[in-house]
């Protein structure tokens, strides 16, 4: 006969609450088995459907969740990009957010997106031999098409940084046919590129491992090391681009991304302009 003590029941309950609603496609057991990180993903919440993993992560951070807590969902009903743009997030994708609490100045928190996009691109290169590239400020591309977008949101209190939520959306086991028509030309997925499906759990573990490595480099060595390696896989540099900033279009050549993470463009009329936000399109 098994006698369950109060402590056993408490433990079982807390383990269950870690996965909250049980997921169908993503197995928490497989994640726990494969995870090689020290902190990132050691506490992980898996959901079938949420509005946005960034929203759930922010709520957890407000409840004092520890650094490295991860929220992953099989589907998002209100996935977001920058400026509240819609992020299409059907089943089959990898949609997750990480709570980070870096001891850096608030202005430097925006540089974390470079560490994360570098980590995602390198994971796709290493795991699948894809020629993944980064595009300023927050995209990962394969064959010139967007496969992943990253949304970092910083929360401050009394001007000092409280936490950062980094949301990663990677189009994985989705076919382009499932993506809205207007996005199909500029979008790709792992399923399209590899002509097969991938195991989401081991992919998530590889991504979390690589993200933890680059985040640690960012904290210990600073932004310069990240930026140097990021630029090596940024094929838009040196190309003719169109930049859209606050609804206004600019034409020029993408010259550099500077030590603050700003995009430097030599405009067609000859002047040089630095952009803090915006979207770039490479002109053929
Ligand atoms: C991004 O914004 O690229 C950041 C996307 C971050 C998504 C993750 S998923 C987990 C976490 N939870 C969230 O709610 N968000 C994060 P931005 O650079 O603003 O690009 C948004 C634009 O990308 C849209 O306006 C569309 O044009 C396009 N888009 C939307 N869904 C897409 C998809 N699945 N694949 C490729 N492009 C997409």
C-alpha cells in the first residue's frame, strides 16, 4: 500500500503546476531530459493556448518569478510583434518567452535582442545546416525570408531595469500555405526549408542553451563581442536598403550597425543617418 504524506502531495502539486495546462505537442518530460542550461528554462511553464507568451511571462515576472523562467505555448491567440503588430502563431510553431534580470543600464537592455538573434541563427546553422542570417533589428532569415522574430520588452521601476521579457517566435512545423497570403512571399518555416518536421522539444533545448551562452557572453564580455559575430552573419550590410521609420521611407546603403546597436545608412542624397527603430527591406 502506498501512503502519501502531505509533503508528497505538495510536491506532486507543485510539479503539476509547473506545466500548468498539459500540452499535446510539446512534452515537458522531453524538455527536462534534454535541457543542458544552468538557469534558462529550469523553471518552465507549458501551455496549449495563451494570448501571448510575453504577456504570461510579464505576469509571472510581476509575481517575482526567477531569472530564466520560460513560458512556451503551442498556439498564441494574440501573438505580438513590435508596435503591437500581429504575430501569426498557429500550432506547430515554437513560441516562447524568457524572463531575464540583467544587471545593466536600462538603455543597454535593448541590445539583448542581438545576443538572442545570434543564438537563434547559430542554432539553425548548427542543428540543421541552414544558412541562417540576421537582419536588423530583430529578425532571423533563411534564404532571405523571415523564419523568426524576436520581441524584447523591458520593464523599469524608478528608472532602473526591473526585468526584460524576450519573446521568440520560430516558424517550425508550419507550412507556408498556413500563413496569411500577404506574408507568404517574405516568410519561411523550418518545415519548408527542411521538407520535414522537427522535434520541438530538442529544438527548444538547443535554443535555450545557445541563448544562455550568448546572454552570459553579453553580461561578461559586453556588447562588442556579440555585435562582431552578429555582423558576420548580417548579409544586409553593404546592400541597398529601404528603411521605414515612423511611416517615412528612406533609401540608401546599409553601412553598419554601431556600438549602440543603431543602424547606420548612407542615404542616396549623400548624408548619413542613424536609426534607432524601423524596418528594413533589402533592394535587389
Ligand atoms: C517581430 O516583430 O518579428 C517579433 C515577433 C515576436 C513573436 C514572439 S512569439 C513569442 C512571443 N510572444 C509574443 O506575443 N511575441 C513573441 P516585428 O519585427 O514587428 O514583425 C512583425 C511583422 O512580421 C508582422 O507585421 C508581419 O508582417 C510579420 N509576421 C507576422 N507573423 C509572422 C510569422 N509567423 N512569420 C513571419 N513573419 C510574420
